C-alpha cells in the first residue's frame, strides 16, 4: 500500500534533517515525501536529501512557497501539502519529529486490519 509524507518546514534544517533520516530508516517506506518550505532551505541540503530518497525509490518533492501568492504559516503549508500528495493515505509530519523504526509499518498494519471496504 502506497502512502505519502508531507512536511511543512520553516527555518529548521537540522531538525528537518533528523526527521528525514528517521523516515529513511523506516521498515516500511513511503512512495513520496514532500517538503513545503516556508523560508529558504539550502540548495545542497535539498539535493543531498533528494538523492538519498531517490536511491530508495521514493519520490522527493521540494515546494518553495511563494509569499507573494501564498500566506506564510503552518496552516497554509498543510493546505498546500494536501493539494500536492498523490496517494489517498498521507501523513503530515512536524519537521522536528523523529520516528521509531517501525512507525509506518505499525500504522499501515492497523489500517489494513481495520479498514472498512
């Protein structure tokens, strides 16, 4: 089962890096990860992470908010995330979250065992 992860972020590159690494260490991986940037992440940071995710066949999408057209703030970033994800199942994570290794696997098992077709 495919799922997506969206992460709104604002000036937290170190925390975000830890969060992204915890995603890469998961026993069950998403098909896509979307970053919605409310500031400006370093180009090298984006490229490094994009390469790491693509090595595991995970689509990595970087979306830089245009503050002339889009409001600043977490709520707007979450709304943008919702519009960008490709899968019906998606998670919006805080950029400072560190996941336990089996986090997604456990959630998806619970989902499968309790879904109502």
